[in-house]
C-alpha cells in the first residue's frame, strides 16, 4: 500500500532501514564530518573554563532551534534573561531559554544513564514547561502552514509509539557496525517520524542529536550549533525528511545531516577560536588598564555570561560583593563593560563578547574603542 499522508503511518518501518545507508558518498561525507567534530572537540578543550562554552553556544543553538519552529526571540533577550529566566517577559524568550535548560539537563542525564525514551520525555517536558507524555490521543497531523494540506500523519496509539521508540533506542545503542554519524541522522529521522509528543518534537529531536554526539564520544559537551545549518536550509530539511517517508530517500537525507554537522562544526570551531583570542585580548587589556584588579578568574567570569552580574563574581570567588561591584565599575570606566539597570539589579554588558557571539562572522574587536 502506497504512503498516504492523511492516514496514520502505523506501518513506519523499524530500524535499521532496509535501504543502503552507508553508501560511498555517505562514508566519504562521514570522514569529513568526523574530522570537523574532532577539531571542535580539541579546540573546545583548550578553553580554560568550560562554562564559557556551555553557557554561550547552547544559547545560540536554542535561539536557532526555536526559530525553526517560528518561535522567534533576540540574542539580546536571551543574554539578558539567561540567569533569570523567570523574569523574561515574552513566551518566545522563555521557550528558547527552556530549550537551553533541556539541553543542560539532558547532558547531565546521559552521564548517569544511556539516552532513551525517558530522556526524550524529560527533554520535551523541560522545553514545554510542563509534563509531556507519549501521545495517547488520535488526530495528530502535520499540515502545510500556507495551504493547510496534510503532509504527514504520524503513527497512533501509545503502545505502538512505545514499541517504535524501543526499536529507536535499540538502533542507537546496538547498531554498532553503523557509523555513529549515520546512526544519529537515521535516528533523528525516525524520532521525527514517530512524533511521540503532541508538541515539541522538532526541538526535542534536535536536543537528542547533540546528546547522541556526546554519548557516542564525538563531542565532550553539547556545544555544536547544529540548528544554524537547519535554520538556514529549513525548506530542504523538511523536504529531505518527507522524501525518506515518501520515497525511501535515505542517502540524500543522511548527506544533508552530515553536511550540517560539517558546516556547523567548522563554524563553531572558528567561533571558539575567536573566543579564545578575545579572552587573550581581554587579559592584556585589563592588565594594562586595571592591573590591580586583574586575575585569570575575573577574566574567566567575564566570558561565562555576556551579561555579567555582581553575584557572578561573588559565586566564582573573585571577590566579596562590595569589592566585586568596584571591580565591575572599574571595567566600565576603562571601556570594557557597559552598565545597564534591570529593575533593581545592575547588569554589566560585555559588548565585545556580545558582538562576537551574535555575528555570523567571528570579529575580535580591540577593547576601549566602543
């Protein structure tokens, strides 16, 4: 029976696919993607404080992954509320920050137990800010936003969904003869095709991609900005997913995902190198202009959050509150930071760092020229 997008796809084939998924072009692309990931892993390990990466790159990933679902916020809003999510005043910012939180929680989870269906439930629940369970009701269908035409109806029935998720889990952990990156691409398609939740499936699946790369040893931390490529190629992303369902076009889908890994690994590596360079510039600038307050710990804190608070210095053991306030004001005086008020609290923006994080390029600006 041919695929009918209006009927629940209860016959979604189990993994591994019957089709060839490790063709010569795919394996060649795997080599390139693995090399790009290895470089990112090595460069990331050179950052003295890993909080610099885990607090910043995932915010960019959260913004892009949310925008794929038309949940649009700004980098400024994410940075401003990244340490005070409860004070964010719009839904899009809250949802993007919850995505970042889900990625962190998932990362902690796979340190304790392998990625599984419960990981997906936890991630989706965190993203949506409520208890998300495997779908129990019928009637879920995906439609073309412009025309209203139904383009896909996922499988129905909790028992069937759990069976397909159990098969998805086994493929991730037991198909060890399949290249890990191919496994990630195939597993991502399957998760999206199962569509186990009423909402949040796309974002949950993209968090799981990063967790798989960590679990399979290709990254130490989930700092790949993978959603950047997907957002920039959103029509192709959805078309490739549909082509697997409709035509079994696995090679083109896997090739798309491998290109996404390669592209974003190289981009993220360049971003991390630029962060390291900017840190070196910051160290030299503080030593030259405010040598009495310089310490490595102080500079590290300035790169852990684009918007710094007095409490960040206190919690890092750099100084007690009053002295920390003096330090930050001195950094404002020399032109490194900019002070803004948010209610009763003072925030200290690091403009050079913000500019670097938010630019598609990787500008390292000289301090004291803003």
